[in-house]
């Protein structure tokens, strides 16, 4: 999709002109002028309470003649006192949802008189373009179009409030495009069906992305993983006929060679539960169990596109969790890369097993910080629903930074405690640790398990089980993979580098 930026009066003849309209306040000046021309259509709609400007409310009007824009789309941005870039992003998404439904493929959006304080034109443009691109995403690879299929927008023109903001708007839009490329890649990976999405497929996608973007990639295959002693990862993989990979990406953006930041993403390409088989209902969604991996790979793409001045490592353990004659059994004991032994009480708690080895492996990079993302526990959905990911870890400063990035990006996090007492729930009678801690505090005991393998660096864990998959579809996130975490991580990384 094309995003163009032009001066205010460039496109009064657009097929559709979009206005962000505040609640309980006078309309933007340009809209007021148009209203005269439209025979007070807008005023009439407002007077009849058909449009109040409430956040994300929309109203599509048709112009009376060919001298002005063909249509006008009003999009509420709510009360000026509640305005934020996040609200602006969501409003832009709502506009696109309407345009897609009505199959309007070209539109222009007026940026004059936005009632948003304390943000730069660049930040506003970034938020709006993000909102547009995120909502315009569609995964149509395996579906033939029907008359009902929504049609993605082809072009949108942002109409600058003044000439001096043009370069700022360009920069904000370019940043949004780089970010959304990462989000869209993550969504594509999550939406790919399990039959196609083997660990090898995931590895090849990561390598292809890396090659195109100046990122180094290498793959550790089954033989190499055996040599290293990644018994936990290999244990999960052994039930599947598809071999595992440990995917490693290295982005070198800091020529001074500072210690890298590292991202680790759970890459279970399909989670049946293994011998501890999951119920059939909704098992199809378990193709999203590589959501953490997808976000990490998408974030690497965006970091490279933005040329962030940092060194960044991504480690993705990729496996498929299947039941078979070769699969691990409850009661089995695995020896992890760290040397610690793990009693597997439930083969459905496989994410923490593969992460254990990935977290041990990443220590060789002597990272400044390690952040792992994983669709790790159903308990996290019970705790937080689909409104926030859980964050836990051994470094409160890092967690605070991530919480702030979550607020800014609208990809929210909520901290859960990781008091040492929780570790008593994962003590094993037969090995160093066991892979389940029972029902109480399931998200926390999963993190307590990971903590045993993340003891060499500053570490935070994001449980994105409730966030990686959007079940119904909402403005900005069509049904399916959400790409949650890319915007959050990029916001965090930009603040880390002082680039934001
Ligand atoms: N991938 C699941 C967690 C999950 C559930 C993610 C629902 C997204 C939606 C994970 O591997 C799992 O099965 N966890 C178990 C752990 C339990 C056996 C200790 C769970 O949460 O039930
Ligand atoms: Mn599982
Ligand atoms: Zn899983």
C-alpha cells in the first residue's frame, strides 16, 4: 500500500476525505469549510446525534457534486482531554476498517487541527500510519476472493497541516512503515497453517528475512544440537518427524561493538500437547504457539530497517510438539544444555523446555539484557485475559522500562511477582527441577522454571499467550496472529538507544 504526504489542499477531489473529529468541540476548520460546501451535511449529522466524535466512531457521508471530495469519512477521536497517540492510532484503524468494507481503495486524510497536545507531528504521523497499515493487513494467501471479501486500501494521502511539517511527517510515516513490516511478517508467520509451518519452514523464513536485510543468520540443526547437549529442546522435538532447529540471528548496528541485547522467542510450530494431549476443541489455534518466535523475527526485521544503533541477537528454538511412539513421556528426565536435569511431568509444558536450552545458549553472547517472549501458559489468559501480556524477571529496572514501552505503544504489560518461594512448586523428587508447578500461579511457576536457566544475565520474560492471537478481530488487528510485541520491543529499543 502507498502512503503519500502532500500539502493541505492537494487532494480536495479525493474519492474520500477523512477527518479526525473531536467530541464536544468545534470541527476542524477545513471540515467546517467543506460543510458549507456540502449544504451543512456534517452539522446536520452532528445535530441529530448521528455522529458525536466519540473515540473510533465513524460516519461516512457522500458529497453532493463533483467539485469537492466524493465522500467524507468522519472519525471520532474522543474528548481532547483523553487524546493520545494510541487513541490516534486506533482512530486511524477504525477509518481503514470502514474503507475496506466499502471497498474504497483511495483516500486522503487531513492532519489539520488535530487536538493532540505534547506530541510532535512526527509522532502523530507515525501513530496514524501505523493504525492504517495495521488495519489494512489481510491474510488472504489461501482464500479466493468473494464479493464479500473486504478489499485492502491501495493508497492514502496524508494532508499536512503546514509545509514545515512535511519532513517530520515523512519521517514518522517511514518509521511506521518499518515497524509495520515487522508486525506483518510476524502475523504472516503466525497465520501460516501448521502443515506448512514446520520448524524448518520457520528457519527458512528467518534466514530469507535476514539475507534481505543485512542480518547474519545461522541454524543449529539436530546433529549440532545433539553435539551441544540440548537435551530439553531435543526431548520436545523427538515426538515429531520434523527435525528441530535453533535459529540464531545477529544484527550488528553498533560499530563500537557494545554488548548485545538478546531476544528469545518460543517457536513451537504446532502444540498438540504431546502425550499429555490437548483437547480437540480449538486445538487449531495452537499453530500460534510460535508467536514469540514470530515477534522476535519481526522485531529483527524492523530493527534492521530502522538501522537502530545497537547490536541485537535473536535466538529461536523451533520444534513441533507431537504425540508419537518416539515422543517423551510424563516422568521422563531430560538433561538440558545447562547440565540441569528436568523431570517432565506434563509434555504439554513444552515451551519452557525448549526455552531452557535457548536461554542457556544465549548466555555465550554475554548479552546486556535478555528478553524472552512466549505463548507459555493458559494460566496467563486466566489472569489477564486478552488485555495485557505478563512480564516477570530478575531485573526490576528492565521490567520498568518494558512496562513504560508497553504504555507508550499500547501493547500493554502487567508485572507478576517472581518471589523465590514460588520455586518450591517446581522442586522435583527425581531431577533438579520439574516442568510443572501445579495449578496455582501457573504463569509465575513457568517463569520460575525459566529463571533457573536465566541466571547469568539481566532477564525479563513476557508471557504473550493471551495476546499473540486475536480471536474475533478488532480495529487494527484482524482475526488471527496479532504480531503483539513488535511495536513494544521497538519502542523499548529506541528508548534504549536514545533514538526516540
Ligand atoms: N502453548 C501452551 C499455552 C497456551 C495456551 C498458549 C493457550 C496460548 C493459548 C503451552 O505449551 C501449554 O500447553 N501450557 C500448559 C502448561 C501446563 C501443562 C503446566 C497450560 O497452560 O495448560
Ligand atoms: Mn503446551
Ligand atoms: Zn505450547
